[in-house]
C-alpha cells in the first residue's frame, strides 16, 4: 500500500461495463516526509474518500482483492482513509488538524 492525498475526481461516462457505478479519484502519492511527490494515479474509491483526505492505496493485483473488484480492470483502489501518520514520534498528518 501507498499513502496518497485525494486531489480530485475523474468522471468517465463511457467505460467498461464492469466499472459502471465505480467512483474514481485522482490521487497524488506522498513521500516518507509527508511531502507530495510528482506521481499521480487514478484509483477506484471503495471507502468514500473526499478531496483533500489522505488515503491508503492498494495497487496492482492487490487492487483486485477488494470484494466486488476481482473481475474489474483496476490497477489502484483506495482502501482506507487515514486518521494520522507519525514517524519517529513526529506527526506527518492528522485528519483532526486538517478538519479545523
């Protein structure tokens, strides 16, 4: 899994039929210091994440392990919304602080 921040949404009216009803998010990956990287991906949203939230993204074959996604052509799925990230007793992110 990787940590990313939701930057926006992706709308596709014409798509593979198995993807009908799937919400797509435009996510930007974060580095180990909590800084945004220049790497983006489109990920299916399985948890109801919103713009600005930090999320956990499963990629590759792990993305198809989410129930209901086994036969969908997905390479990335948001599988969790992050509450806090701390490294070496230093907070990199807290949803509580973001909500203020």
